[in-house]
C-alpha cells in the first residue's frame, strides 16, 4: 500500500487459483472498484476469441480468495475492463474484440444470484 505513490509497503497476495487458474496469465489486468460497501476485483483470463474476465466480491480489499472461489460472482465477456465515473454515472471500458481499441458502455449493477 502507498499513501503517496512513492513509498510502498510490503506486497500482499489478494487472489490466486480457483476456476480462474494458477498460470501467470490467470489474473491479468486486475482492477478493484468499491460499490455498495464491498470491493469488486476484475481479472482477465482470456483476451482473444471469447474474452473472459472474472468478477470477485469481498468486504476486504486485501482478500479475494487464495485457491478457492468463495468470492467469485461470475464472469464478463470482455477483456481488460476498467470501471470509470463520468458525469456521475459509472461506465465500463474494455478492449474491443479485435484488441485494436477500447469500447465504453454504461454500467448497471444487478443483484448477484449466489445459489
């Protein structure tokens, strides 16, 4: 962690393994956002063909699960997403399917079905 982006504390593993895998590319482009008092981690597993990003949810931004999927909400068919606020609304930006640009769309939160 850093308060000034110059001095940094020790590293801390926040996510590994589970359905996303344990390869070095299994949790690419990590992006954390806060919403509704919880933290959401988005990590990409596949860029081309059928892109895939997993979404995890936790009350602790330093713990999204090590070798388990208890925090997994589901997946999105996008690669390298980031969530931004524009004019008071949330939007999601992600790579285009051809990986030659970025597409942006409004983001709407839905209640997760965690059966």
